[in-house]
C-alpha cells in the first residue's frame, strides 16, 4: 500500500452488542456500516413512560443486564438481530416475549419495554476501538483479571508498537482495516471516557470500584477511542490495520 500508510497492528477481537447493556457477542468477522457494526446496539431496554433524552435502562442502573445473553440470530434479519435471550438463570426466552419483559421489569422495579432503533443506540460515536495493551494495563493495575469484555468495545486491536493508552494519539487520524483498495476505514474523533460499567464483572455483575479509580488515575478516566465511519466494509479478526497520514483515502 502507499507510503502514507503505517502498519500499526492487527484486529484481535470483534464484538457486537445487539441489546444495549446486555452481554456482547464475539464474532470472527463483521460488516462495518455507516451506523457501526451491523447488529450492534440496535435494541435497547426502555423505561416505559420515560421522557428524558436518555430513556434507556442500562447496566449502570441494573448491573444484572450484563448477565442476559442474546442468542439465535435471525437469518432473515438484515441487521442479524437475535431472536432469543438467555436469562441469568439459563432460560431461553423469545426476545419479544412478555415473559422476558416481565423478568427484567421485576429486577428493575419499573415498567420496561424492548425497543428497536434502526440506526443504533449509541452514547457517543458509532464504533469503539481499544488496544489489548490498554485492556491489560488497566485490569492489572486495577487488580482484576484481564478481560476486554469490561470495556465493551467493538474492535480490540493488538498493536506492534504502542504503550497503554497509545490510542489517544490516533484522535484526528484515519485508521484503515485490511489491505484491499476499498478497505473499511474510520476517523478517530475522541477518547472514550469511562463510567461505572468497566467496574462490573461481565460474569457476575459484581461491582469493583478500583478499576474505575484506576482508569481515572492512569489516563484521566479514558480508555480506548471512538470513531466515525469513512468507508464501510468487512472487518475480520487477524486483519492488519494502518494509520493513514494522507489527505484523501486511497482506493
């Protein structure tokens, strides 16, 4: 590829989160569209009657949401949405069923409904990226096992030459995934400011404030970066990715 490209690593993991705040789904490949990874955060648990600009029930308010696992992708769904959810007790419930709604409502103590949003339910930008070096550093310094699921990023990358939090240096830069002339690309637009979510154990939903304090202490509460899509395309685990220094996308 051109001299304006610098190889900086490879895609290590890919995740979609079909239902906001529920467990993620690890995939080997995913289509990156204009509105993020296809199927990512297209569903959300809405507090019935909520009139605020953020009506969603999330794991920051109900940590047990992390223990619900979307399953059984609908092959007829353009967004590859799940048809069922496995509850913390192991029950497989239809994702649109009154039984699932009542189960979550009982835990939350409020009325809820599951809503579908065509272009996704995002707190900031449509895609998030984090380096494995950053994941390992924050977890180790915070005294918890290294687990990228805490950070709920879409794309985890392994970098050839990068210190923890080195992703911060990508803000304002273009990242290209893959080696073809039409490879998907994103613009890194901001650092990812963290919240209580990274303190929640993905397997138990137990809260450990130390990892949140660690992110604050080490990098002003930032870990990873957000991105907007410049060119859609397919992402695959193992694909190389490049930082682009040119003024116009190649291809």
